[in-house]
C-alpha cells in the first residue's frame, strides 16, 4: 500500500475528504519525524513505538577490494510493533 492508497482508505473509514485525509496523514508523519529529530520516543499504544537508535563507528570492508574502511557513527529510526499489532498480524 502506498501513501495515496492509505489516504483513500483513511478517507473511506473516517468520512473525511481525500484532501483532508492527506493533510491529516502528512501532519502525523511530520509530527513523528520532528519528535525523532529532537530525540524523543513516540509511542502509540496498540500500534508500536518509534525511536532513534545510535550506531557506533565501526570497521567494515569494501566487498570489491577487501580494503578495510571505517564506517562513521550514525543514527537510524527504528520501529517496534506493539502487542496488539503483532497479534493482529499473526492471527
């Protein structure tokens, strides 16, 4: 499912227009993104939680040459499904 299909489904389930549904979805995505940028954890009970994980600098290798390279430290967003979501998927 892509963003347009999700917007249409939200409009169908809520009775909102597609434009209003798109704006609401955009607002949710932007709000989650802003919270993660600030370093906050976002928890949606029954769905899951979003958080930022840090990766330390480590040594890797170039698969073509075998040369060792240093991979810089970085941050990545992570999602952990909540129990209700896991149960629904495994039903």
